């Protein structure tokens, strides 16, 4: 049983790659966001956390750890989509292989903006207002929060990864780069 | 017969020629051995100070401090010092891949086997994705940014002494100088004007430009070799430090060289080494800027003052009559930080160990030179294995490196069965080769036969337990920056109570 952490900035394609991998492998996929709602609450929450020192350890991942342990008991391979990876003390011992999806910040930003716009187009009016507000906060925070945080993530989380994958090209090409790192059984 | 005919008695006055930290380390080592016998130790600078740069040490330096009976915190305070538990290598084997070399051995054997053999067996069976270095407590502590020292309590790292330091070389030099002189080492100031031979191929005395004569009956020349015929250049820049000080050195391969990133208490030093024939200084500066920009340390394009030096090939070890020349040991380009200081220690220790024996003759001198030279060559072999990994990169630098690395003979047995032949005790042991090669993806063709009977479920369980054990080992240690706050802040005021 192995746990592969897929890390990267917002908009780097973690979810897309995890989904594509799950179609190739018989594996469980877990997403840190589902256990750590701070990042899905508001851009302001993220800014406040970052300005207070950005302490990763303050997030309690006990439920995520339990979920990973359950998943590893039932599956030979678990994919963990995560912002913090080995930087978080609770996750570090669980992660066997950590991959960093490397994309230039402008591409990550545009991908995120595109995703929010699509949500905006498809959502109910009240959701749309919330999504639009999220987008505005995200843009406002770019210089002082988001970009420094991306830089930190790239340096620290990327630096703790076993392999940094160029995630700029198509999904197929990204998977091609990962092939030699993954288990043989497809 | 020569072995039994002494040409050198126990010296009365030892003169060290050199101006940098290595001369002061050697003076303290010689003093601790010769001081009680009433032998005078004199340091004669004889040249300009080398520009200051950051250093990294191996555990040997901690043992040296312990032998001197000094507090490591005093040393760290004097040189912007920080702790070091590992080296991280980025982009060496190919771009995007990182691997780690912990300072200190993987202490674990599992099921009666070496950890490497167990790991390899599991890896080859397709049951393991986790890299070998991730079973090291040093790696765990590096990622958790934990200090190897505990506040008052004990720590596994403290007990074993398996950690090193980073610091500023000129700060360390001044501190060691002060320490040595307080203990009785003499120092004379000023450049050397003339060296007077003793008629047997050695030195009778040196005369300074001030007119002062410094006689001696034994001389140790620690001055680095001339660096006019430069093949490689070194570009150094310091940037403001970061709050969360890494507890490891980082070594990043670039298009045409490598950058060593050394964290000091208040600054971070970036040091690019590049072949002068391949890269202009302007292009090198761009590469250095790129590495700095990609780190958290700097959010600015402003480059602090850049310092460029040349570095030549170090000269050989020599011992003629009463003069030992070991500057070659210190004048080396390191991919593995701390190597030069480690080799310097080993050479001086080897030299000092000869002296209770009063029969130091030609045979002893030849043996010392040969053994020390061999130690340097074996370290170079290890360095070349590292270069060979970088030579895989499709670049002019890769080509340049491949032209300078020897054949793969050393690794032939490793490639077959994971074994590395025994080395000099002062050179990297087998596990360091295994760790380096495995991390870079070069695995032996097959695991040891003795691992074939390992029960997979039990092996997997024990490997997972090992990871948890390492986490528990570092859990209660303070953060590196917390310890640095303690060390580098002013002393706490004395209690007013009572």
C-alpha cells in the first residue's frame, strides 16, 4: 500500500491529474480541501491565515489521517490531493511519494479564474454572487498574499517533493512524465 | 633502516603558515597534543585573508569543539551559526528531481539486514515507492525544521553527535583565533618577507616584512594553492535571511554549474561554481539570480554585492624535512558541503598522531603523504560519482563534466549487487554511495540474495514503524529558529529575586 501526494498551487491541476490517475489505477482519491475547509471558505480567511504567519501545523488533519489509514487498508494505492503535503506533521509519515505539479503562476491564476468563471456561469444566482466575491478577493490579494504564498509553496512544498513535474502541457503529457514514478500495475 | 634513524625529534616550536580558519583549527589541535609538553605553537599569517564565505561542517567539527571543552553556542554566536542535518540536492540527476544526503548514518538494521538491502528488495518487488533517504531521522527533522539540540533535555542527535553547523568563515576564524591565543597559541602579524632554508630541504625560519624573525623546528604550511590558472570560478552573494531558517544545505544544479545555498542566522549565502570556459560572468549572474528568485528568501531582483573568485586545482600533499604542506586539503571545490573541513581535520589528526613516536623519518613522511593523498583521491571519487549524475544532463556543462569524470569501475559491483568496496575511514562510507546512487535512480540489478526470505508483510510493517519512530524522535525537539533565537539573542538578564 502506498500513498502518493499530489501537490501544487491553486490552479496547478491537482484535481484534474488525480482524477486522470484514478482512471488508470485502481486507487482511492482523497482531497485535503474536504477535511480543511479554510481554503474553500473565503480568500479573506486565507489572507488572514497567511498574514498571521501561515502556520501549517495549526490545521487539524486528524480526520484526514483517519481517512487515509482507512483507504490504505482497502486499497494498494491512495492518491492524496494536498496543499501542504509533507510540510504538515500529521501527513508527513503517511506520504510515500510526493509530486509537485509545477506551473507558472500566471497559468495557475488563469486556470483558477477560468474555473471560477465556469462555476459562476453554471451556478445559481446566490452562488454566483459568492463566487464573484471570491474572485474579487482573490484578485485583490494577489500582490500581498496569493503570489507570496505561491512562492512559498513552490519553494517549501515543491522543495520537499521527490519530483517536480512540469504541469503546463496537456494532461496526457503530464501523465507521461509521471509514468516511471508510479507503480507498474495499471 | 631509515625508519629507525630519527631525522626529526619532537619539535620545540611549531610554526603554522596560514591566515584562515584552517590554521587556527590546526593550532588548537596541535596545542591540545603538544601544549602539555611545553611545545610552543605559533601561527604566522603570511598572506592576505581569503574573502569571507559560508562554511558547513561534518560531525568531526562538533567532536573537535567537545575535545576543546567549549560550548558550541559560543561558536555559533560568533559566526552567525546555524545547525545542519542534511544536504538537499536539486536537479542533479535530472531537472525536477530532488534527493537528500543526511549527515550521519542510517542507524537501522531491519530483520538482521542492512536497511539499504531491505529497501532495495522491497523496491525491486514493486512494493515500495518511498525513497531511501526518507527513512533517516535527519531527513524527518530537516522537513520538520527541527533543531538537533534540545533545550536542556537530551536528543538522539545530541547523544550521537551526528550533526553539523553552518556559519560565516571569517567569524569562525576570529573566534578560533581568540580561543587559541587565550589557550597559549602565539600569533605574529604581518606578511612574510623571506623564508630561510635549513640546508636539508626544510625551513630554518621565516622573516616578516616588519623585520621580525620567526624560527621554528617544524612548519605546517596551510596556505591554499595559487589560483591564477583558474578553470572554475566562484560567484558568491548574500541576501537577507529568512525567519524559518532551514536546517540543511541546499545544492542546486544549474545550466552550467551548481549553487550551494547556505542558511546563516541573519543571511542566506548563494555560491555558484561554474567553469570559466563555458559561462561568462554575466550569464552566471543570471543563473544565480534565477536560483535566488525561486527561493523564499528574496522577493526582490536586487542583488547584494557579488563577489567573484577564481579557483585552481589544489596542489599535492608534501612533507620535506621539517615542512608539511597540506594546503591542498583545504582548497577544494565541494559538492558535499563540509568536505574540505572534514579532510583538514583528518589530515591534521593523522599528522599529530605521528608525534609521540619520536622516529619520524623519511618512510613515515612518505607514508603520511601517500595516505593523505589517497584520502583526497577517494573523496574525489565520491565527488565524481556525483558529477557523473549531473553529466547525464543534456547540456554543455554535462558534457564538460563527463570529460572530467573517470570510468564506472568503482560502481561495477554496486550495479550488480549493491556493494561498494571498503574505503578509507575518512572517506564516504558505502552507505553514502548507496544513498546517493539510489536517490538518483541508479539501482543495482538485483537485491542481496539474503533478502529473498524476508516476509513481505512484516518487512512493510517494520518500515512503516521506522518512519513513525523517526517522527516521534523529532516531535519534542524545538524548531530551529526557536533555538537560534535563544543562541543569538543577548543573554537573559540575571534574576533580581532574593
